[in-house]
């Protein structure tokens, strides 16, 4: 009988060896592939974190919580709001930019998200490349107001007084680079007038000094200024949008006096770059439905905001245009962060 060499493999051991080779090949191929999150068909299978770069109670926080509630209903999962204030909302943006791109960590971006790229040169993230726009969710006008003590009653009156004033009229804002600062500089440049910026560390101290008669003007979100107008403490001069706001129909648009002026405060959802297109599409569809929810629309309307949705592509284009627009304002006014 012929002998069998001890180096030969039995049938079972041969199969095992081949199986090991195949398994090793599969693991090597898998390691070479980029990270792939769970299939979009299973998304979402757990809670979603929605970050906002401001403290609780402000306009951005209220919008975020309104969106979170409505979006959670559509997705069938909890959308948990997390406040990460600081650095003009850059802390929250950086956190989301570095998060796993699986659709479970999102950012509620604001107009500051498009302003900050021009103000801060050493951001830890790329404002355009680090995010995937999902959809705009809301917008609201800013309202140009004057104190009762100032005697300014209209935009033409403001322009005339600014041109005649020695020294120049002052205006308050929540800080250098804030929306109030940028909107007023945009107006000042288009009106061809001189105004002196008085920055504060937040909206509350700015409003406090205005109420004390120390600063006559500000150009802030309608959600901040309209209640004070209704109380008779401020005079509403104009809104920043091209048409009057539904919540303040008697206040004229600034474009009536300054041709071509139009600017809005906006809010929108962003996901980390690399989030699968299927997840982005699912988030977009849910967001569109969420912002059609009557409760969400009513909650926004009561604050002076309105629900606005868009496709990811349309929101990406809008976001890029906003970055370019405010970069021009920052450069022309030579605005530098503190």
C-alpha cells in the first residue's frame, strides 16, 4: 500500500485552510474600504443628537427645539437638543464636523455659520467641506429699531440724522461679528452713512443700555426686538426682508428706502461630511414633512419666524451664497473678532 506523506493535507484540513485564506482576504478588503455606516434602510434606529451653538432660551435654541420635536415625530425617534455655546457657535460646529458621519449627530446652523468663515481664520473645520447641508428649516427678518429717546421715527429720518450728526450716531450689538453687527454694517454701507459700533457681550446688556438711553439704535432679530416695540420702548423703523413680516405687517421693508437691500436670519440642518446620501435624503424628506406640521409652523410664527425647507442641493447653494455675501460685508467694514 502506498504511504501518504506527512506533509499532505487531509480533505477537512484543506477546506479549513482555504476557508482561512478566503476569510483573511475578505478582512483585508474590508479594512481597505472607507467607513460605511449602517444601511439607510435601518436609519434611524436610535436617538439623534441635534446640537445648537447657543445657550437655552434664545431664538436659536427655541427654533432648534421646535424643529427637534417635529422631526422626531417624522423619524420615529427622539431628537435630543444639546446646547454647546461658545466662540460664536464654532464649538458646536467643530463638534459636529468631527462626529461620526452616520446621521446621528446633526447641527442646527444659523446665519453665524455663514458669517464665521470670514471672521475666524483658524477654524478646526472647513465650513464648506466639513458639512453636508440637509435642509433650511426656518427664516426670520431682522428689525431695525430706535429708542424712543432718540427721536428717530423712520429710515429717512435716521439717514438724515446720521449724516448731520457730530459725532456719529452709535448702535448696539451683541458683539463684534454678531448678526446685529453685520446687518447694521450692511445697511450703513448701502445707505452711505457713518455709524459707530458699540459691541456688548450678548444681546441682554446691549438692550439694557439702549433702554437706559445710552445707545439709540440696533438691528437685531425680530424675535428680540418686536416685543420691545409692542411695549412701546423701541420704534420699529424697518425689517430686513424684501416684504413686510406677517407678524409686523405695518413695518416697511428696508428695501423700500435702500434699493437692493435684503437679508434674513436663517436656520438649517447640517450633517457631518461623509454622511451617506441615502441618509441625507431620508433626513431631508423627514424635515420637509416636519416643517409642515401645524404646531411647528405656529410656534415659529408666534416668534416672528417662518418655516422654510429646501432640497440639499438648494440649501448648499444658498449656504455658499451667504458665505460669499457676508464675506464682502466683513471685508468692507474691516470687522475683526475680539
